[in-house]
C-alpha cells in the first residue's frame, strides 16, 4: 500500500476516526505542530550525548503520537489517551532536573548545539500549545492533554539547561551596562 492516496489533493485529510476535514482545520494545525515537534526531537537526540535525556526524549516522542491521536479524533473514542500518570511523570521529571540545577536568573538559550536544538523544541512546543488552546475554543479537549502539552516547553527548557550545565556553558543574562 502506498502512502500516496491522492485523497488530499483537494485540500482535505482524514482524521483518526475517518472524518474528512480541511488541512487548515484547527485540529490539523494542532496535531501538525506536534508532528513538527516530533521531528525536531528526533533531530535533537542526534546531538545529545546523555543517554538518560535521549531515552526521555524517545518517551516523549511516543507520547506525542498519543496526543496527536487524541487531537485527530472528533470524540473521546481514542483508545490511548494521555492520562494523569503521564502529566505527573513529566512534572516530576521537571522538578528533579530543577533541583539539580538551582537556576539563579534568566538564561541565554543556545550556548551549545544540543541545548539550542532543545530550545527550538521548546518554542515549537509552545506554538503547539497555542494551537491546541485555539482548538479548545471550538471543542472540548481532555484536561490531561492540556496539562501534558503545557509541561513540554518547561521540560525542554530544563533539559537544555541541564545539557548546558553538563558542558559547562550555562550562560545567564547579564545586567545592562547603562540604560536609557
């Protein structure tokens, strides 16, 4: 079976449950942003030497498919939704990294290639969250889905800082020399 179906040639696509929607539908925008995030995470993993972080990112990628599946379903029938457990796990992971780092100010992002890749993931995660919020104005979405996606940008931020800390390049914003 080919991935080329010609079904989208007129600007529509199929959702998980078979409904056809326009490719610029808010739902498609939401899961499309997560698809972009998934690809960027895949790229970031090639630049990170810390196996714990790479495994964590692989788990996030697997969960993103569940989030995208939920978003690509018009009703609550998606069989593998994100649950409270995943929201709690990602929250605990963030807290664990925060405790190790003890950040003390604003950080200049991108002090290394691996952290820069994670910061790009962070910004795309924020955009995806905005797209999901826009969709939620049209249709009800699970609170766990919102919670999980909301935590993603925090996770990418703290992972980027952890990588920078490991490399000894964590850079804080400096005070201006003189102001206006």
